[in-house]
């Protein structure tokens, strides 16, 4: 079963965008751009969403694939 995790290899801040990119098999840069656009159009709520996702999204277990 496919699970979503914070990215340890492809992260700039917390690994949220990298993890989402890995899960959906898209370039994490595209996810980052979407977060930036969402933040601009939502008057900063994208930042809150990012940090909430960072708190909720699990880290990959040690030894996991």
C-alpha cells in the first residue's frame, strides 16, 4: 500500500512538498510553486496549511522503502 511521508532526500524546509511530489510522482518544484501561489491568493493561509501538514505528515520509518 502506498503511503505519503515527509521527504528526507528532497526537502527545502520540512520535506512536505518533496513528500507530496514523491507520492504523486511529480516534480516537487511544481508542488512548491502551487504552495506559493496558494499562499499569495489566500492571504497567507498557504503558510499555515504547510505547517499543519508538516505536523501531521509522518516521517518515513527507518529501514522503509
